[in-house]
């Protein structure tokens, strides 16, 4: 049955007009692009998730919010949780004082290495800005997948309508409503819709799978940013003005 189905699609493709063939070729090319985008995005999300787990494990092992920063020196050029943490710590240290040794030795003293509520909000603003950037990066590439998923069946419908118009035009020219005459043209016109649905249905499933993973990672990043700012406020907010 599947062989007959595939054979009818192939036969319909070769029987279809130039517009129909062009639409099918465009659909196939776009599906290849979509598949490449999905595979690339999935691999990127798996790497992001793995790096996040390693970082959170190392960060949780530190007793101090700056412990990981001072021992590992993470770069602001990293992505994900590490970038969120590194940029926030960079901002924190610039507000406090440039000398890290003095900072670390003075944190247990009253009035030393402390932030005002306003300065905590400045650090929070930096943290939220980086969080927004990382959420946008997580969603990058999804637009291409969504575009192909949405346009494939629409292009298929366009090809079908165009093919049916041609079929009726041929029937009018022949002056006959014989089913044997019009059936091949109608069949070939339906090929573009079938191809579009074959692309869109698995595309929707994979798109939703990627979206679920993105939402999961985004939620974890939001939770980490809240925890990070909470710890910074607890450890450094000590001055009233």
C-alpha cells in the first residue's frame, strides 16, 4: 500500500504542470532546510542543557555566591547559565570595588563590601538583561521551522487550486466532462497538498518538542537568576544609602 501511495505521488508529480512541479520542489527544499534547522537546534539545546547541569552542580558546591567566579573565572563570552552568572558578577564587582582581595576580606565586616538597595537593583537589571538575551538565543532558529511548517500546506493548497483551475480549463477546451479526461489532472493537482501535509504534520510535532525543551530551559534560567539575585541581596545588601 505504501509503495502504491509513493508511486502515485511520483506519477502525479511528473504529470503535474510546471507550477505544480515548482511548488513540490520548493516544498522539498524547504523541508530539508527545516530538518537541518531542527537537528541543529536539538543538538544546541542538548549542549545547553548539559552545560547548565555541570555549571549548576559546580555552583551549588560553593558556599559563596562569588566562589565559582573567583575560582573558575568564567567568561562573559560564554552562553547560557555561565554567561548570566559571569556578566552579573562582573557588574557586582564593578559596583563594589575593583580590588577582589579587599572585597573578599572585607565582606564579614560591618559596612564593607556592601550594596545599597539601589545598587542591588542595578545588578538585578544587568541580570535580567542578560536573561532576556539568553532566552532570545534559545529561541533562535525556531522562526525558520515555524515558517516552513506554516507555509508548506499553504503552498500545497495553492498548487492544488492552480492545478484544478488548469484541469477545468482543459475540460472546457475539450468540450467534454469525461472523468477519464479530467481525473489525471485532478490527481496531479492534489500532489502538492499531500506533500505539504507530509512536511507540516511531523514538522508540527518536532516544533512542539523543541518548544517544550526551550520552555524548560528558559524556566530553569529564570529560577537561577532569581536565586542568584537573592543570594547577592542576602550577602551584600548592607547599607541603607
